[in-house]
C-alpha cells in the first residue's frame, strides 16, 4: 500500500497535491475508493481516495494506524562521500530509521560542496530521504542539516551518547556502548579518507567516545548501515 506525507487536512479529509498527486494519478494510477496510507504530524492513517480533481485528490480517513514508536533518536554525523555512494547511504539509512543526518567536510574529504550549491544539494538529498521514508512506511522523514565545515559546530547537536567510529580504537567495541541506556545518540563516521588525528583530539575534547567496529575495515558507505542495523537489533528486535 502506498504511503504519503501530507500537510493539509480538513476535518477528516486530506488533500494531496503536486508530486504526490502526479504519482497517484499518472504513475500508480489509483482510482476512487482505493486505499493509501497518509502520514500527518507523525501519525499514520488508513485512508481511501474519495475524489480525484484536476490538480489534487482527496483522501478520507478510515482509521488511525497504531504502531510502535522508536524509543531513541539517532543523529548520523557523516563525512561526505562520492555522490552515488552518498545517495545510497541516504536511502538505506532512512529505511533503517535514522532521525537526523548531519553531513560533514572533514580534512581528508575527497568530496567538497560549493557553498553556492549547498541548498540545491540538500533539497535533492531531502527528496531521496522522502522517497525512502514513503517506501519503508515510516512515520517521519529524516531531517538533513546544513553541511558542517568546523567540528566545533557539532556542540549544538546534544545527545546522551556521543560516539566516533575509529579504526585505531582497539578496546572499546560498539556493542558495549549500544547496551547503555540512552534516548539520543550521535554517531560520527568519517569519509573515504578517514578522520585525522587532530580531528579525533577535537572530538574527544567535546566528549565523544571512540569505538571499534571489529577487525574488518568497511567502506565509508557500509559503516552507517552496519551501525544502524546493530542498533536496531540491540534496541528493537
């Protein structure tokens, strides 16, 4: 069943416009009385299409859908990587339940974003996350923040648990940290070139804890998916 994130409701009827309307009318070609899921203010509703107009369609609420709310929030603080791999991370991290994505330009970053192009880039990334959230039937779309160019900017992202994935850490394994009680967690992941020693010192001074992910060295695009899967297993499954 198709899912849509909506902002307009009148009584118990949603109005679906723009790209979502185009998708309903011209792509999946739904008809009156067919059912969809509407997400409004983080709540899910089972709806039926009640009318198809020239520039929008109406969906009437049948019932509210009960679902289990995730009991923690994940902020993924990740070094920018090449576009195709980055798009993959955005999509899969959304499917795996990330709440906030904070892109970072580390010293060893291969990818650099022209400040003039930041807004258009973020709009595109938001579109990828929105599509993935609809596909995975989430009740929210991850928020993508502005690109961080100075690690001191991370102080505004507060969390109960603050972790950095670092291959030089030999003793503190990720599973030890995920077993702790927390409501919010920041997870820092470096780019293809890794995180420099100076940046590690900076993160430690900000209260971040270094963690080891095991003996195998994973690609930058693999690490967030591994971590989110481990977190889901530890806290939800």
